[in-house]
């Protein structure tokens, strides 16, 4: 049997074991969650729920949430970003021979599939998770854990504090970051990074001493790295569309612990757990998500447009169907049990190879990695793109660089520019600005 045939059979076995079937025509994919992913005429990817899954989830026969048999255990929900951008502004989504092709908006990876169960819960039929609909008042991390004891909602008692990967499944990157706005009246067209048709959400209130962007939601995931002042917990800010590590103790000048919104979750206990396979050809397949990854990274930093081109032109063992991952795909391969200070590694499984860098404080570290997702700000538009920090999430505070948010943070960088313009980072916590970030490409 030829090497080519062996290679093709091996690919089919990997795909089937991930719960995915390809159609005979080769441009349609159906996974076990009932999602049909098809390639559009202009090389965009379109993902739609199959009729079966729509019928099953809209019938209202059951408020519980279960994944269909044989489905992916860690399906990545689309980002919700359907618009496209150049380095500054919204543009028509480009074709594959145009500049800026390969960004998030080129790929319709499916909308959220929520059901309001009308009992204080929301079912997500893509992830198999059920959520508490209303976070209620802000509580401390310790209170969030303590309040689970004896907690019952909609007849269920198996609720848990979500991990950062479970919580991040809810983020909707069609949101608009209101940073720089003082009120909704000042920025009337902002949009939160969570679907307010299903979840209760509010921006920070000045009357409570909050900034408008102070709408941080807590997860159970604590940072394993060495914290500068306080134990860090990874949370999602659904007001400004970021993951950051937040101290769970009192804020400076205060005696009470910092408080957060909390959404409890139940169902699919495997969500967020990867199942990596080394294909021994420079690629890694995650059987939990159905995605295949470049094993090595780009080994050099580059701006956002160059990153899009790098993946579009990548070929590994004859496979040229690579693209820059969207931010939710990229976050799926974060390993929050690893960090530079605790494991002397990037925050990713050791099956991957990750370049080392020298960071802003002159220490050995690991890069930020670009995603294809634009981070839209109300005042400056689409000038930045989202990245994941697989090394320390540095910020310039109190005249020094510190790991302010931890390896595993998701922030954003300008798509182009001169890094020397940001000698002390950017924003109130001096977020390190690099612009030329590294790349790890993904394939369906």
C-alpha cells in the first residue's frame, strides 16, 4: 500500500475518533454535535446546526443539557464575530487573495445555541453545559465557593463553580469594549461580551465606586505561578472582553476582599479537558475539540496582518489548509496548570514546542500568541487584536514589570505600530505591549 494511502487512512481514523464525519465531496464536515461546517465559494467557512439538533433543542421537552452520543467532549463555540477589519477600520470581508484574509470574520463557525429554560437556567446545546442565568450580587471568591454548599436551582443540586475554560465559552466577541467611556449615555452603542438576551448583565456603576468596565465574572481557576502580591484567580470581564488574573484578597487601601459576579454551571464535566494526539508529522490533533494544530510555533514575532498571511501560506506534509485560530480556539489549548514560574514552561501541554523569549524585565519567558479575532473598542475601533499570553501577563506597576495578570490571560495588542512608543506598557496596569507576537496555526 502506498505511503499516500496510509497517510489518508490515518487522517480518517483520527477524524472518526474525534466524532467527525466528512462528506464525499470533501468540503463539508459534520461533527457529533450536529454542526455542519461548509466552505463558501469565497473560501469562507460556514457552520450551521443540523436540522436534527435544532428540532431536539427547540422542542422544550427537557430543560437538561446533554451532548449527543459520540460527540466532541470539548466543542469550541464560535466567537460571534462576523465583521472583518483591516488595521484600523471595519472592511468588507476579504477573499482569499486579498489582504487581511483569514481573520475571524471570514469564518462563520456557528452561533450560540442557548435555550432559556424559564426557571432561572440557560442550556447551551453546543457545550452540554447548563448555566445559572442571573449572577446576583457580587461576592468574594471565598463566598462563591461557600455559597455552593446546599445550593439548588431548578431542581438540580450538582452545580459547580465554573473553570476558566467553561466560563470563557460564553464570551461573545461581537462585543464592543467601552474602555474610556464613563457611562452608557456617553457611549450609547456599546455591546457587552455576553448575550444579554439570555444572561443577566450590568456594567459597573459609578455610584458603587466602579468603573464602567468593572463587570468581572469569577472562575474556580487559580493561577499556579508566583503572584506578586496576592493569589490570582482567572476571571472573564464581559464588559471589556478579556481574561485577566484578579487578586482575590482586598484591593489596595481596602479591608474587604474583591468581589465578582458568579455564574454556577452543571453538565458536561469533561468540558475544557484536551485529548492531544501527536501525529508524528509536525501536527497535533485534539480529539476533544476536533482541531489540529501546528506543533511548533512561528519561532519569531510578527504583526497581525503578517500572522494571517503566515498561516494562510503554511504547508505541513502537504496540508495547506491552515489559518490563524480565533481567540476561543487559541484559549482551548491553554494549560492553566502550567506557568513559567511553576513549571519553567509555557502554559501549554509539553506535546507542543514553544519558543522562548526575553521579556520586558530581562527574564526568560514565553510569547504572546496572536488570534484572528479583532478586539473592537468604542473609541478606537478595530485597531487591536486579541492574543493569549502563554507566558507571563506582564504589567508595569510601581516602577517595575510584574506578572500582573498571569500566564493564561487574554488581552489585546495594536495590530501595527512601534513597540518603543510603549516603554511602560498601556492602560492603568501598564499592560505590556509587543505588537509582534508569535503564531501557532490551526486546521479543521
